[in-house]
C-alpha cells in the first residue's frame, strides 16, 4: 500500500535529505509543501507565515513530516514560522485526518548543558534563544496532537554550513586548537538523519512523544578536532591552548564564547532504543561519515576564503 507523505522544509539542509530518502521508497508518494510551489502533483502550496494558506494542504496525506524551521532573524518572524505556523499546520493535519505527524526539532531546546548522557524527559526544557524557544513551543503543538518529535544535536555532512565550518572558524578566531577538553558531543550525519526521519515516519510502531536522534557513540572533542585537522587542514595554525586560555582569548567575541560554551561541555543525548524501534541502522559513525563529506567541506571552506 502506498503511503502519502507530505514534507515541509524540503529546500533545507535536513528536509532536503528527508525528501530525497523518501523519494527512493517505491511504497511512498511524496509531496512537498512550499510557498513557491510550481504547478504539479508533487507540490502543495502553503506558507507557514500565512496560516490561512495552509487550509487544505494536508488533504489526502497519511503522514506529515515537518522539517521547516526559521533559524535566526527577527523574533516575530521566528515566532510566526516556528510557533504559529506549526500550530496552524498541526491543526490542519488533525482536520484532514493525518495519521502520523513527525517534527524534526533540535536538542537546543534543552539549553546550554552540560548534558552527560541525558535521556528523553530527564531534563527540563530551557531554551536560550528565540529560535529555540519557538521550536520548543512547536514541539508542544506536535506532542499535544499525538505526534512524534525528533531531536538531533549536531548535524553534519554535505550542505552543513554551521557545525564543522563553525568549529574551523572558532579555531582560527582563537589562533589555536583546544587541548585538555574531553567533552562528549552527540552527532549525526545528515544522510543518516534523513533515513531516520523517514523510518520514523513510516514505522508501524505506534506512539508519539520525544526521541533523541544521534549516533549511539558520542564524539569526543579531541576526536572531532583531530578529524577536522586531518581532513581539512590544521585550524588555528596548529597551536594548542587549554580551555581557560581559549575563554580568555574569546572574551571580546560573544559568538566565539557561544561556540566554546557548546564545544567544551558535554552535549551527549542517549536514546539507543530509537534505532531498534524504527528499524533503522545508525551507520558507521562520525569518522567514516565525516571522511566521505570532507571533499565537500574543503570546497565550501575554500569558497568562503576566496
């Protein structure tokens, strides 16, 4: 039996992988919600900033996969998309009789940490930015409707313009790499995340709630920095400083302090049963996946420098 899947955010980093993965499934008919939808059966017009435009968008939909989020920008725009837009979309899905709603959120709704092996529900929501606050509200809309929320932490791979490039930028800003930091980070490559989202959307297992989605093996900061140095060249010109010195050097840069705050404390989220529950492999892990993505990162970073 064919499953009719409606995906939002398919032009984005994660949503694009979700759509590509779903389209490879012969048992799935994929439609994409877009405010610039071209004519044709593969697209549905709808704008999360204009809730009335969503009326009828979920007709003939079995599963809604909501990957669209506004990240950064004016707070009213972030709220319009992430909070009000998600609420209107969920209401429309319920009105249309959609049997499953999956929302791709972020572990950032939990705040800054440290998070040493935290399982779903073990720590309270404590978002630290308008983006995270409104995505936390979006989660409530989905869970209240019986839907499933998926929370990845650091997502990397081809198309990543924030995680690995942010690490490279930070090390160059400090003119050094870090030493003496053993923090653990939950990471997942974007292709595996795409597979996981589709597997969760199509899983016969019932149930909503919140799940953490990361590779079962967390990545240590030394391993992360060593892989970046090996594949992309030594950031920070090969020098090394401890965390205290790095914080001193970053004192005048709020962005650098933000990156350091994320990198130097544990952000390790545990939900190993997720992979069995949705019958999906988490893949080989960071080392193998990052090596495959390294040529893309090199080209991207060279393009930014030039």
